[in-house]
C-alpha cells in the first residue's frame, strides 16, 4: 500500500465508522461498557495501525497540518488503549498469566 494521505484518510474513516458501530452495538445489547466489549481488541489493533501509518506520513513530510492534527489525536487515543493491542502471535498456552488475564479482561 502506497504511503499517501488519501489512504490514511480512508483508514481513518474506516476506524471512525467502526467505533460508531461498536458503540451502537454496546447500546443495543443493554448498555455494555465499551471496555467490556469483545471487539475492543480489534479496535485497538486497528487504531494502532492507523496511527502508525499516519506517523509515517508525518515523518515523510507529506502530511498537511490538518492530517498532523488528526495523527496527534489518534496518538492520544492510542496511548490510552495500547495495552489492549495484540502483544504477539503466540498462542494462548504460551502467554504469561498477566498477558492472558489482560486478554480475557480478568
């Protein structure tokens, strides 16, 4: 995938639409807290991907001030949820107890 502002905007729009759907699902299912929703891990991984893509755009110098502002906003969001991102590709039986508990939200 080419490193372009247009691709970043498409990914950012996807992430925003996905979070709106997750919020609607949580409300429809009786007011589940978003931090207890099973999709929170996918959302955190997606946010990490969008933020990293935007960061690379900023580093390449091709980002406009509006895009830089959006990347900064995603960075702030990512800092709050980075402990939910997938730590590795290890199977559950190879995880530490702490990783497993975080994964299962215990």
